C-alpha cells in the first residue's frame, strides 16, 4: 500500500516506545511528540506493555544488539513485532531487523524480521556522510534524506515494498507493519515519515479493534 502525503494521527493518542539504549532516540521522541503522540523511552521488557508501536533509531548496530540482549529485550521485542506491532526502523534499526547482515561482526545478531540483506556502513564512515533528495511514493515533493554511516540494502525479497531509492538502491522500504529507512528522518525537521508511521499505527489499531469486536 503506497503511503499517503498527509496521513492523520489517530484520534486516541498513540503510545510509541522509542528504543533508548543508544543512538538518536531523543530526536525521534521529539518528532513524535510534535505530532501529538505519546513517545516514551523503551529500555526494558515490561515497558513493551501497552505500546501501539515502536521506533528503532539509528546508532551503532553492534552496540544496540549487545544491549538488547543485556537488557533481556531482544526476544520480547521480536515476539511483539512478529505479532504485528508496527515499527519504524532507521539506519542501524534496519540492520537490527534484517534477515541477513553481510558484514556483521562474528557475534552480531539480528531479529530476522525484514526479508532483506544489508551491508553495514556501506555508504562510508562519518566524514563521508551526505544528504540526498528522495522521491518517495505518495509524497508530492522530495524528502531530504540524511545518511550517516548508513547501511546499503543489497537485496529485498519480492514481498518487500520499495518506497524510495537513491542511485537505484532501496532506502525506504515497507514489509508488513515495518517501515525501514536507511537514513535519519528525525534529523531533518520534516515530520512526514513520522506521520506515515503514525498512520500505520492507527490502521493497525483499527484492524485489531475490528478483530476483537468481530
């Protein structure tokens, strides 16, 4: 399903957990708060209760992987996402969810929830960071993508919807209830992708309510 340009936030305030073990989680909280969501840090399994969606931010994927396991959050988070909890993953968050990490460290693990293959830091190190205008499906003007030590999506399964590319490489994808972005939308001040995520959260909630009442 193609994204809409100006999706609306649900009437009831969505509660979004932003993984806050490491990385750019504060900026995501600020963006979601601007849009009227209740955005809260997520650091422990019990904080998953009552969430309508989660954000996996950019940062250092190997460090985030270790902390997920250290805080006993890896498996509970995986179970919730497999059950359909909507997620927005940016940069390192995409690596955490990928089925295949092609240059990961020997002990690095992922959640195996996105049917893609990624290569870490494939766009270069910090000094080689760049920005690029991205044409996204359903948006009437480009989104300015900020790429900082970003992964490259080298393979996507047929089930994955590619929403935007840079140099013919997918940089915005959707698989089920997961929105994956290899760049940092939280650093731009452009909240359209966070609006899109909240629209996904609203649709998931409506579908859940229909199932419960049906």
